C-alpha cells in the first residue's frame, strides 16, 4: 500500500526568511504608479473584447495608454536621476 503524503518543503515554501526585503518593497513602491497604469489599460482593453469599441472606448484606451507611457517615463527619469550622481 502506498501512502499519500505531502512534501513538507513545498507546504512551507514561504517561511519567514522568504519575506521581501525592505529594498524590494521600496522598489515595488516606486513601480506602483506604472503597475496601476498598466492595470487601467488592461481594464480598458478587456471591456472591448466582446464588442466593437465605441468612440468612448477608444478614447478611454488611448488615455490609459498615455498614462502608461507617462508612468514609465517618470519611472525611468527617477532611475536615471538616482544613478547619475551629479557628476558631469
């Protein structure tokens, strides 16, 4: 007879030492505006999957896409400003 048992390592794979570090949480906080803008864009695109997009839908998608680009631009500018160090 074969006994069915769970693998303990898989069950407890997310132990306390596997928590995100403060640096990783800070990085997530910096990326959060871009993540939320991506979610808004996906939401706008998903609403038009089962129908022909109206003019309002097209404007909503375009506006969400511009927010994604602006958030990514701001994120890139922050990353560039922190790595330059001010030396010319």
